[in-house]
C-alpha cells in the first residue's frame, strides 16, 4: 500500500494528548513533526479575548507519513481515545519520500 501524508490540526490544549497517543504507537507511527499554527475562518471558534482581537486561534499542526492503512488506524485511535478533540485532518498521497 502506498504512503500518505496525514496532517492533523488541533487546539493547543489537545496537542499533548495526541502526541502522547502517537508516541505510544510506534507500530503505526515512525515519527512526526509538530508545529505551531493559527486557525482562521468561520469554523474556528474564537473564545479568548486575545483571539477575538487577533482574529485567529492558536493551533498545533502535526504531520506524519506512512502506509495509508496505518494512517487510517491512527485516525481511528484518535477518534476512539479523544472523541471530542476537535482535530481537523486530511490525507494526501506521497509521490516520493526520502532523506537527503
């Protein structure tokens, strides 16, 4: 099965829980990259006063690559363990992957 890129974007208070889940499943996850992001748009609730002023909400984005079956299992794991986590995700095919 071909490798895919799984991107997860979530509120900052959820990120550590997701990272812990990913780290606990080395059979599915070879590694991942986490970075700070800003959530914009009508589907992003702005709650804190600073968010209302800035017009965006802090987010963490986690990206991981692997076989599609494993990445779908990661999604199922997150859904089962953190059912109300408000994690937005997308899967895209990888044309090529390697290390230079």
